[in-house]
C-alpha cells in the first residue's frame, strides 16, 4: 500500500484503482454470472423435486435424521464469522492494516449468512409450512416453542444477518458518497440514493466514527452468540457425542477458524480479479496467516480437550461414536485432522508460507475442506451410532443433496460477484485515511513507512 | 378423570414373533415402506422388536426387546420441537399433532430410544388395501413425524363409552393393538393411577426396569427382566 501513495497526490486515481470491479460488465462477466445462475437454477430444480417427492430422495434414514444439509448450514454460518467479527475486532483494536479487507470480509459475512440460513428451510420435511416457526398472530393462539434451540437459532441468525447487513451498509456510506461524486448515469442516481446525502463534513465524520465504534462493539457478542447457539442445537440434545459443554466455545473457534480461511481465499480472488496488488499486500495476508495459525492451534486444543475426556472416560455410548471415527468414518476423520491441523499448523508457523499468497491460499483451502469434514463428522456419526445398536445405520448423501450443496456455492459466488459489480468492494475511504496517515521516511539506506495515528480515544468522537 | 397409562413388557414371555408389529401396522394406518426403503432404514413401524444375540454360536441365544414409544414423563422430544407439534396431553401421553409438524426431525434426534419415524415420502394404499384404513385416525403426509400413541383412539373410545355409561374406565377396557395381539401375553396395558389395576400389581415385580433409566426420561413403558435358567 505504501510506495506511490496515490491518495495524497491523486484521490481520483486511487478511487479508480480500487473500484475496478465496478467497470462496465464484460462478456466474460456475463458468461460467469450466467454459468453460476444455471447451477443455482439446477439446485432450485432439485429442491422443488425434493419438496414434491419428499425427503426420501436424500440419503437420510433412521437414526440419521440430519445429514449434509445441517452440516452445510453449520459450515456456512461458520464461514460468516470471518467478516463482520474480524472487521469489528480490527476496527476496535485500531489495526492499521485492516482497511483493504474490511468491505470484502463484511460482504462475505452477509452472503454466507444468506446462503447458510436457507439450509434449515431446505432441510425441513414440510418446507411449505416453514412459517409455523414464525411468531405470527393466529386463531389457534399458538406461539413457537422458545424452549427449542432451533428457535434460538432462528432468532440469533436473523439478528446477526440484520446486524451484519447494517454494519456492511453503514461502513459503505462514505464510499458510496465518493462513488456518487465520480459516477454518471444510472450509477449516479443509484449511489445518490444509497449515500444518504453524505458530504464528508467534519460533523458527519465524527458521528460516523462514533456509530461505527458502537456497531463494532455490539456486533461482537452477537457473532459469538450465533455460533454458540448453533453449537447448542447439538449440545442440548440427548445424543452421545453431541451432549457436551465444550460445544459452544468449540463451535465459535471452528467458525472463526474457517471464516479466516474463507477471507484469505476471497481476498486472494479479489486481488487477482481486480488487480488490487498495490492495496492487498503481503502485510494483509501475513497478518491473516498469523490469525489462521493461532486459530488452528486453538481448534486443535479444543478438539484434544474434547477427545481426551471421552477417551479417558470410556462412557460406552460416547465411546461407540468415537470408535466409529476410527472405523467407518476414518476417511472423514483423517481429512479433518490433516486439513485442519496436521498440515496447516506447521505450514503457517513458517513466515515464508504466510508471506506467499499461493501457499497461504493452499493452507486456507485445506482448512475450509477440513472444517467441512468436521461439520459432517459432528452431525452424522453421533446419530449413526446412537444408544441402541440394533438400529445403527450409515448415511451417504444422494445426488439431490449434492446438487443443492453445489448450487449453494454458486449462489454465494453469484451474490458476491453481483455485489462487487455494484458496490465499491474495497473500503476506499478507509484506505485513503490509512494513506494520509502514512509517510515514507529514509532510515539509513532504506525507506520505511511511518504511521501517524490518532489517539485511541480520539476516534471515539471527543477528540 | 386423570389416568396414568403405562405398559409392561415381560421379556421372559416375549418370543420375538413380531405379531405386535403387524397388529400395530393394521391398527394405526401405518404404511408399508417396501423392501428397498426398509433396507435404507426407513421402516415406518411404530414398534420394533430389537434382536440381540446372547453368547457365541452355537450356544447363541436370541434376546428380543420390543421397543414402542416410551411415552416419557419427561420427554426430550417435546422440548426441542419449535412448533409444539409434539406435546404432553392431559393423560401424560406424548401426543403428536401431525398438521402442526414442519419436519425438523429434531424430536427424532433427541429421542434416546429412536422410536420416532418420519414420512420420507407420501405413501399409497393400493386397492383393495385402502379398505383396511381405520377411519379413527388420519393418514400422514410426507414430511411429518409420527410414532406410537398407545393407540390413543382406543383410549378415547373407552373414555366415551365410560362417560356414556357414567362410570370410570374399567381396568382392561383399554387394550392397544399390540397388547391385544401378543400371543404369549408378554405385553400388558393399564392405568398406574388405579392401585388395583393388573399393571399396578405386575409392576411390583422386582424384575422391573426401564430402558436407559439413567437418562432421566421417566418412561411409562416398564420392562420385566428376562431370567436366565431352565426353560429358556
């Protein structure tokens, strides 16, 4: 980001460099969007077919009543813990390197939540009656059952989605104002409406900083509670392997872990696609790599703590579940362990890997795969090896389930690509602010970036 | 008048014949899922006769354990249902409201006995099998959960009969289909609130135990332990 310091010389050039994603759509863009839309449509078709024919078209059975839909739900909600949470923490800790990744990460949260939130609805047997779970006035005076963790889930995820969307939009207002000032045609009208008349006066900026600090503080407990509650969907149940007090913090850790890996991959893709090499530098990637390394260690610690207690205790019901990790579910268990810990942790301990974007992306991709394996491993074996050995049964997803999973990935990418086309995908004003604070100083024979930043309390509005 | 319906299952008497399963299917409009579906673990039967092997071949003995819904007093299935589709009724039974069920299948996961069955598909009764459908209860559509009800339609009929004759329900007046059919008489049904009922006396047997009692679900189905030794 240092180097030529465009901001101080030419704000317009900086804006154009950071908003390449908003250039008029090319034929290739339409091609990609069209392909993704096709995959989404295919998944939609599969969903309608499943709705018509019944859940029998999945691989589910008794006792494995929950399968990949629920595992995928947990996975997507986990991925959502990257953006808003990281962005909020970085804002609060005033990490100076945060600026270029804020927007991309926050957008990722919004879209992973939208996609993940669909899965409980896809999963239920009578999707067309989903509104029974909404507390609406009805003649039978029936209310949803708030003792059910599923209701906690619905409340938490909706809160987080609304909060994240607000956070995303709010953080974007100054950038929308900049975009408005540069745009013409329909984009001008579009940004004018969305920028809410932001002009960049001192007073507006002061309020903006106060509000974004408050948002950042409020969103952190929401994010933590969301994945705790997703963990409690399982931990509250009388199912050996699920019923565990460690699940809430373990799920939050796993969520942040996979979320950071997701952010790395998205950032690398944005950097490549929109030639943001000057903005997204190794500084950002190395710092994300450090976070990923720490989360890998933390995840390993949680898994070890959970495993050790069950292994030592040998409570027969729980031990049967854990034994299946070494039997029928060994491939899944190995993918989890190798991809989450055995490879990424030693890899990320090396500075060379953290500073190399392809290597970091490899590690992140492994983590995403490993965390997906972990989600399946949590949902399926505990059900498949439950209490009564007479009904033990295995589970494998069918083509219908796999199609819907694929279309969810396509839907996420589609939402992201369309978002990047319409909105500034890099937080222009934050990058600008960061560049204004930086100066190059000659130290000995080399040039070093020196950073002047406001006092921590000064940003709160009093300064 | 309140009742505390309960079932006793004498494992000494159970021969594992499966007549209870057949009777239950006939009584409760339970569809036959077909061989392929059953192989996938999608049998629709409300009572299963679990078979375990005791000892090694050739001295192996089959041990049978009929498992209907335990009608738990502290039922784990009820708390997790987001829409109150399964609830505790006035007689302390776990009742299902099929029309309210959205099919989250959480109840089935939270049932330690795995006795809840899910309608993975719509089921059809080909002619003339549709003639056997009981008009006393509904046919369940795809996407809803169902399970043993202790033949709630028979309990209701007995209650109406007793009310019409202005008398309490007599002991032995309510007989679920499985109990009625069991050839060796291993199953017994009755009201635990009535201290003179046959089941109240039978459950004084020191052989009594409840399935997975340590989970604290307080099942209304009580087993009488199988005795090893002569005659088995």
